[in-house]
C-alpha cells in the first residue's frame, strides 16, 4: 500500500510514534510511504537504515520491516512501471504548530518539511538520466496549476503560504512525460485527467492509466 505523505508515524518523535508503527506493522502488507509535511524525515532518525527495494533506496527500521519510507528523487519499479518519488510540502498551519510547541505541546513542525535545493537537484538529475520519462509520479503535494483551490482553508491567508515547492513541480511537469501523477496533502479525493489526489480513498495503481489504442485489422476468411 502506498501512502502519499503524512503517514502518521515519526510525528511526535516520542513513544506515541511506536504505538502507530506497531499497529501498521501488524498488517500483512508492506506500506510504501512518501514523505509528507507533518513528519520527521527518516534520514534524521538514528534508528533508520537504508536498503534497496524495487530498484530504489528506502528507509526502514529493523523493528518495523514492513514500514518503508521512500527517498525523494529515487526511481522505483512496481508492477513493471517506473515511478519517481517527490515528497514534502509546506505546512499552512506552521505558526499554530510552533505556538503549540512553545506552550509545551510537543514538536509537530519540522524545518526540513519541504524538499531543499539538494533534493530538487537529485530529482532533476534522476529524471534526466531517464530522459525525462516515467510511468507514474508519487508526490505529497502537486504542481501549482493543479492545486485544488476549492479545498483551501478560508482562514488561511494564501499570500503568506510558501508555494515554492508547487512552483518547482510546475517546471517538472512541463519537462516530464508520464502516464499518471498521484498526490495527497490537500485532504480530499479528486480525479482530474492525469492527476489523482487521494485522502480517504484507496485506488488500484494504474486504474486511470490511459488505454493504449488498438488497431483493428480485417482478416481474410
């Protein structure tokens, strides 16, 4: 199962995270997790190690072998399809989370929530090595032009939102040939052409992949 960010673990950096990990790890499936904006990056947590899984590097903990975290910019192959992973996004409730932390509510905002310049470079280099062609994109947020504005929170001043990641993803979309792009982040479910946003729904991978045209031939009897 692919989770498109904000997995719900590595959220508090305390014992409560282990309770969620135990729950998920008990399911008889593997969870392939994309980095969201409300969780620590596994690379900053000492208990995580790396391994190669389906052609790309993933982060994992020995105690929870079925919880795998994708590394931004890695290319994976699932069901014979090439997939690029691009995690991270900006937290529109950043100030609330920082205030909560100052009042002793625990840390729930992380400085590296968005992809930095090094991560962006790695993503672009990996795509360039594949001639800017993949089957699927798995990301947390989406290109700016595809944001579901109907889901924007009315009390958030959008002029103060850092949309640099979404603007960068616009440039990725402009150069990339792909079949479908899956993302989360906006707390809604929506299918729009080659883009699918998921929150509460579970879709079968490739369900919205464009059907290949077939050419009919007349056979002589």
